[in-house]
């Protein structure tokens, strides 16, 4: 699902005057209903659905952003609304700070994949402090919309065109990177992914009497790696690698993540 298709100019509000959590959720519901595909839906039903999701856990993920979202049986497609509140609102965010940027996602209940993709796209974009600053500095609705869509534009292969299946292995040393890296697979609709834990050869050799003294991990971390194995369309490989490098830097110089891709000669079933 492309964020450019879901974001609507009529669903943007720069400098909202919402005072609290209830206020902003109701406003996001009203903004969503400005989209032609949602005109048949009562804003109060959207507000109720957003509130129900918030009751399960705040979508204020820190950094002054929140991504309220819900799935509805009445929805025919996805609509993304955005509102900014200059002074911020107490939204029970994970970092306990006030939220100033709200991006809501509402869509059909039966399309979980697109919902997850949109969440991943919005989350990735809003991680950048510079982008958050430009959104907050937008004084008009059209300015807010333009800033959002400007950062969603991507260039690359046609991801709708199906290519040959490949098998990607990604070895990750730093577990703290896993949430961001997992989001990449979600964003590009790669669902056949499994994650395993492994260890380096040195960790094994350090326990072999013959090699004592050469490898000493006493008092250090377990040196466990995460190995991500994914069945991936060849047309998505370049986009995934670029997204990884956006997080960790040039892989030719970064020693904490490595990627290998091999031909998949036979596949049956799913994992």
C-alpha cells in the first residue's frame, strides 16, 4: 500500500487547537471523513474505533509523534489524516512527553497487510527529526500535506511487477536494530520471514580446551546474532538493502549487519 495514495489534502490540519486526547481523536475522525470514500461513515464510529485501539496501548511512540489507527468493516480503502498541535497534547506516550504530530490510519478490516505497510511507512518517515521539524513548521494545511508527501516519494523498481523469488539472509549483531529492520520487511509486504538466533564461531571455540587462551568472552555479552531469513521477490532486493543502509549506513563499512541473497531453486509451502 502506497502512502501517497492514502494521504489526502482534505484530511490535513496544521495548527490544530485540540486540547486533549479525546479532542484530537475526534478531530482525526472528522478529518478522515472528509475523504470521499469515507463520507458514508459516521465520524463518531471512527472515533470509537480509534479509542478502542488506544485502550489496548498508546500509539504515542515517543519523539512527539502518535499514529492512532484502526480497522473498520465499513471502510472501503485506506485514508491517512494528519494534524499538528504546536503546544502538544498529553497522549500517554511511551516517553511521557507531549505529542505534537498525529498521523491516523483508518482502513478495511480485511486488509491487514496494507495496514501494516502503512504503519511501517509512517513510522519510518517520522523517525527523522528533520522531517518532524518541517511538519511542525508548516503553517497551512496544503503546506503540511506537501511536506508529508514530499518525504513519501520514492524512486526504484516497479514493486507491483512480480519477479523471481530469492532467499535473503540478514545477520544482525545489534538486537537494538531489530525493530527498525523488521519494519522494512513489513513496509515492502514481505511476509515469509523467520528470525533465528545464532552464535559466532569464536563463541563455540572459546569453550574448546584446545583453543583456550585464544578466545575469551568472560564477562562479555553472549555474542548471539539474529539471522533473518526471508523469501523475497528479486524486484524488492535493492529497495530493502537501501532501506537497511538508511538505518545503519553503508553496509560496505558497517560491521553489525550483513546481507546475502541466493537463488531459490525450489519452494513449497510457507514459513
